[in-house]
C-alpha cells in the first residue's frame, strides 16, 4: 500500500518490564543469584590492597598526571588544577563490600579545585565521601543532580546539560552523554 510522504511510521510501543530481569542489560545477570554472587561472596572474601601515601609529581605546563583511586574514582592533576572524578572512599556501600581498598586516603589528597560527578548512583555520588573532602571546591554535575549536592561542602555547584560547558581561567569542562546501564535510567555523563 502506498503511503503519502507526510505520514510517518508509528514507532513500536515500549513494553513495560514484567520483572527485574527485564531491566538487565545482558543474559548472564540472574536476579535470583545476585545476593549469593555479589553480596554473600563479598562478605566472605577478605579485603585486600594497601593504601599508601602517594608521591605526586611536580608537573610542568601541559603535563597531566592521572591516579586511579578505585572503581570510578580518579584524581587528575595539571600543573595548576586538581580534579577528582566520582570520589568514593567507602569500604561498604549498603550491603556491598569493597573487596579492594581505595588506593589512597582522603587525607592524602592534594587540595582539590574541582569535583566532577558523572551521575547520582551511590557508587559514583557517595555523599559521605563528598562531605569529607577538603573545602573549598567546585562541584560540576549533570542537570538535576545539584539538589542532591546541597550541604556537602561545595563552595559552588554547577549543573550542566549535555554538551554544555563550564570554564574558569584557562580550563573548560564539557558534559557529554554516555551510556551507563542503571535499570533503564537515561544516559549519564562523560567529561571532556
């Protein structure tokens, strides 16, 4: 049958999930064994790793140093700027045990100028860690997350929409969308 050019095809209706399993991104995830595999085994596994006092390099202009703290937490250092991404120094997240200690302690961080928060999942946006960070600092996060960051010690909160930028002096941060599975949540942030 011929359709006029102005008529658009109707997109298929989205099915509502019938179970938690319908929200999972892959076939290997099984909600029935979630507690056994992630929670119980972690409780029985001894925590490993040692936290060491870092020796940060003296950086020259146009040099960068990246320190992986653990999970999604990074310290990025430039000669005149220290940036923390998704800081999380917790040993426990509710029932989930951190198997490897974070690579360094909060007290060993250099002064932090900027904190980038990619999204509001508790393993990336850890309020107790954010409260313990040295002040003052600027928090940059996706639009709509700023309310959660109130009273966490930020001297300034910047919320960005996708592709928006924030700049100060000679540096600039741009929020770009990225896919991160989170039970059907919209895409989260990636920093450029």
